[in-house]
C-alpha cells in the first residue's frame, strides 16, 4: 500500500531542493514565488496562470 502523505512530502522536499538550486542567491520572497510557480505547474498540469493560482489556492504551500 502506498503512503500518499509520505510520498507528497518527499515530492515537495525534492521540489524545494530543486527550487533552491534554480534560485540561488535571491531573496526569500522570490524563492517562495519560484517554488509556488513550479509547484503550480506540476499540480495543475497547465501553464495558465489562472490554473496555477487555483492549484495553489486549493493546497497549502510551504
């Protein structure tokens, strides 16, 4: 049986590590924006800003 809570935590942790590599040497608000945008891409399966915002609004992000 798959533990989805643990799986989602691991995915968010890996995404956070990736975001830190991508956004090296920038401020915390900009890092959080980049993290939320990447997470929104993955969650909504879309590049439309409205869909990303809906996915971000439905889930609590870091």
